[in-house]
């Protein structure tokens, strides 16, 4: 599956990983049942999954209003992605 994954353009152009680096590999780990590996690869994988589930409900279940949940999930997702990204940068800086 690795050979079919798209490379990170940010890393190729600038040599620095982007906040979304690891998403494809995390999805691959999820599909293989490697849940902890998926989390290690991209900590926001579960908040991202929650976001897409809520977004799907919002788009297809017109009986209920999911707008606030979708917005809250998007904000939570952004926070988790950015915190994980800054931790990754900090740990790479400390270890190098």
C-alpha cells in the first residue's frame, strides 16, 4: 500500500513535514487494524474520523441539526493537529 501513497509536497519542496503528514499512513494502519500505530503516526486520526462521521450525518440526516457538532469537531480537530505538529517539531528539534 505504501507505494500508492502520495508524497507530502510541503516536505518535498521545503524539507519540513506539514501538519497533515502521516494522515495517509494512519488511514492505512486503521484499515489494517493497527489502531495504536495509526495514533502514533497521526494523533488526530480519531478526531478526523469523528469530524467526517458528523459531517456525513449533517449532510444526509436532515431531521437533525448537526451544525454545532460539526463546528466543534472541526475546532477540536484543528487544535489536536496543531498541538501534535508542534510537539513533533519540538521533539525533532530536541533530539537533533
